[in-house]
């Protein structure tokens, strides 16, 4: 069989409980798109988990890669290094695309003018204010062509050309990556698109346990001291909490 056309890369730290649901949904979405169903793989990068993440991923039939340093950008890069697809699709362990979203992806795989795409987001659980906080950003994603890390598709050669995700970033490395990917696309005459008709789904679990005002303070600090904050491992841990 030819090399997989699409390699789905999932960074995972202590995700034994969520992986089965996410992987099942990802398989359903990929299988519903014939051009993807014929050739795709799922790679789980176990980011030094303390639980049975790796064993669960193996039972699910995924390829499992290990990254010993707890950092999501490193896990994404490590997973990508083991991929064999012409396209790389980065999906978070608590996120998944719908069959309709993967259907929207299919035409892009043969579009020479496209370097990759992201998607707007739908938060499926957690506090209502957290859901609103994220989904209210969908308009800015469409206008400014940025997206969360829960769903990012790019050409493999473009990923290599940009150097992948910045390992200087402990937080929102996907925003930095998409920015560099767009610049790469501009040099190559290719565009980065934001799909919006069928947003990818993600958990609102990070809104649980801390109230609105805690997150408002966090967001303010991130806005005022962005470049310093995203490179601060300690600051990042307040976002990931037990997940990373």
C-alpha cells in the first residue's frame, strides 16, 4: 500500500480516558471521506505520560511514538517526524473533526494553491462562559487566518521548510507555527485557509475548576506580556494543569 496521504498526529499526556472517544471520532470522520479513507494513519505521541496512554493508543490500533520532554510543541514535532503522509493533520487529544469537516478537507489535498488549513471551533462541554469565550473568537479566526491547535492541516514539505513548531514556546505554539506557515505560503504562492462551515469539536475541560475571573486575569496577562508568557513554562502549566 502506498504511503498514507494524511498522517493524523495527536500529542497526548495522561489521556488514557479521552483517547478512545477522540480516536473513534477521528476514524469515523476519516472513513467518511473516501479520498482520505483509502490512505491515512493515526500517530499518538505519548508525551511522557504517567498513565496508560501508550497502551490505550496501541489497543486502538494507532502508531505510538514517545517524547520524554513534557512540551506540546516537542510532542507535535516528534509525532510529525514519524509520519509518512504527504499531509500532516495535527489534532489535540481532546478534539476531533466531524465527517463533514473532513469532507471539506478533501478538495484541499489536490489544490496546489493551498499550503494548509485550520478550522473554527465548537466547544462541546464545560462552563458556558468558557464555551462563549472560545467560540466568540471564531470571527477573528476567519478574518485574521489563525486557529487553535486542535485542528491544523499542512503540507509535509511546508512543515519541514518552516522548521515545525517552535520549541521555545510552551503555550500557543500553534499560533506561532501558523504565522510562519502563512509566510511560507506567501513565498510559494499558496494560501492558508480557515474552514468554518463545520467547526472541529473540542472539550471545555480547562474551564472547569477555575472561575471566570481567574481566566480573565490569565487572558489579560497573556495579552499584555504575550511573548514572554508563551515562553514561560511555569505560566503554561497554569493553562495545561494536570494535562501537561
